[in-house]
């Protein structure tokens, strides 16, 4: 078997014809016999290039409204025959089966049809049968047959083909076969997930991937699988790292809680907010977010829920930060922020995020629904004699949004829609509370009249007691401890208001 093979014949049957013309012309220039069907056949004829209809080989017309075109032994025999196998060679001659050296396919757009909200009948018609069979057959026989499995591979094939003067190497064919099995498995996975209602099955396939410089640490390899360019327009800066991407993810999820609200700015470090504020202007929101912890803000990820104007950019430019994210920027703001060579500037686009969280665990994976519950007025149940004021309720809900996106165990202090401090990722809720108090004190925040949010209930009254002594006047927590009454009673005895939400927001 020769490693390098000349292409003498090709079967082309594609949905997307973008970029197909130069391939067809290159094949024609090399005297390749081209077979085709339906719309692709018409496309080739319109280029004034000879094409043989598949039905002229099979002596059988397209049937069932085009559902059956290429599914025939003379087609699949031409693709699957082993050219170094004497029995195959004999049968090719016996049944007058033409050799097919190249197969070019682009499948019906099943995923796009589903995403468009089309009817089930239209979706079913976009389940490709002949195309997927051609892909698998040609990929299986990559030693003798070349497979171009999607429009995304047209250009790479044309490069192979022209560089090798109308031939392909075994390495070329094997690489394209690998791409082909990715296309077929991804396609089948998408179809399965459309039909599947049994949540004990998990099939995932991500078509876009990139190699990162490294993982969390330089000795770890890192990869990102997803369509980053769909979600963000990168305006400036270096390539994002593994850790950058984790922080960007945390920032986006947190800021989604404030979408459509007054100007809000957040600063994140190690997936947690170290500063967040809502104000009448984006500049003031940024300044008050920074005030919560200017030390941790160094090297952080910054995100706004609205346009970053020049006044805000001038303040941001005084800080070393890794990433700035916003739905829009004034051009003067971009011009200024670009002065720092490595600073990453991202415009976030409207993209629907996955509704499942997936992470590796032991020798498998854990899957859960995304925590899409945002605590609101309707969730609040006042359990103390004292009812929180309207301003306190506003701050309680503000603090709760931050708490939901902070590592457990966590305590969050807020006042006048500004994050004062948080205790994050502690093994004890009391430790988280003490950490928050120490942090607020170190940055000279007066906690008198501030509110406190907890991601889970208080098993003992010690937390509300410590908070009360620090100046906290209102508390939001899920409730649900068998000793809730002890915390409630302490609040009643010390003129504190407390509300239960009934919803826990652990983030491990």
C-alpha cells in the first residue's frame, strides 16, 4: 500500500458550499472525475465543470423526497474497498463499482435548526443519514480514501491537496479521519441530547478547543473547550490564561445578577468579589468597589454591567489589573485602557450560558442544575419582631447576590449597596464572620447600620451575636437550623432584624 495517493475520483455532497468552488476547480484541473447529488450537483454544473450524477452509477433515482441518495452498494463499495485486498479488487471488477478516492461532505445543520426554535418536524428532517454514513465509511477506510467531513475542513484539505500536487499522504488522511470521527460523534451527541429526557445519561461534546499556556500552575497542561469568540469580543491584550478564564467566568456569573440595574462595578480575585458597588455613575461604582479592598484589587478582574466611559477608564488606568469586561466602552476609554500592553479588554456579548454545571469528581463527573435562584423580596420572611427598613432590604438583597457567588463558607457585609467586606472559603462560619470583620476594620469601614448575608443557616446564635457587636443591624440567611429560634431570640433581644429566604447558596 502506497503512503501517498493520487486522487482520481471524488464524491461531493454538501450542505454548506462556502469555499467549495476552489476545491472543485482544483479537482477539475487535475482531471478528477466528480460524482455528486442534488444541490451540490447543480452547484458544480453552474461552474461549467463536468459532474456525474450518483444515480448514473447506481441506476437508481433519489427517492423519498431526497432522503435516500447515496445509500447504495456501488457508492459505499467505492469508498470502503481495500485497494491492497485481492478479494475487494475482484468484487469491484465483478460488480462494476467505481473507485471513490475522495469524499467531501457537510452535514445538514441539526444544531442550528434546533437553536432556531424550528418545529420538531423541521428538526427531524435535519438529521443527516446519507452524509453521516459517507463520513464514517470514508474515515474507516482512511488508508485508501480521503474524507473532508465539514465546511471547516475545506481549506485544510485544499492546502494538503495543492502542496502534494493532487495527492494526499497517509498522515493527511489519518488527520482528516480523526476530524471526521469528531464530526460524526459530535453530531450524534447533539441528536441524542435533543431527544434525551433521562438525566442519568450524560453526553457532552464541545466543537471548539484551544491550548492554553498552562493550567492553574506552570507544570500543568491547560485547555479551554468552548466558543470564546462567540461570548466575547477581545479588543486588546495578551492571551487569557487558565486562571484568567476561571476569574472571567466568576465575574460574568456575578454580574449577571445585576444585569439591567443601575451602574454596578465588581472587582474579583481568585473567583471571589473583593469589591462591588452600585451607584448613579459607573465611575463612582468603580471607586466604591475599589475602596472595599484596594490591596486585593491589584491584578484582579474588573467587570461592569454597563458602558465604561472615559471618566471610569481614567480611574481604572491607575490600577494594575489583568482583565476588564463590559458590554460596551466609549472609544476614548478603549484608547486609554490600551496603553497597558498586556491588559485584556473584553466586550461581553449576549450569549445563553449552559444551564448545567459539570465538574470532574473521583473517577467520574458531577452534574447539577445551575443555581438560577436570585433572592428577591418575594423570598423574604421576616422572623424577628423588628422588620428591616426598605433601605436595609435593598442592602440585604444586594449582599445576598454577592454571597451567592462567593466561596463557602461565606459571610458578606454590605452598606448602601457597597460591599464592605466578606469572609470567604472558611471551614467555620464563625471564622468567615471574623475574617469579614477584620477585613472591614482594616479598610476603615464603619459597620454600624450595615447588613450581613450568610450562604447557609446559623447552627448557633454566636454569629448574630458577633455581628451585632460589630454594628450589624439586619441579617439575611436561608434558615432551617433546628436551633433557628436561638438566633431569632438573640436578634429580638438586641434590636436586630433578620429575614429567612428558605434557599441555601453553597458554592464549593
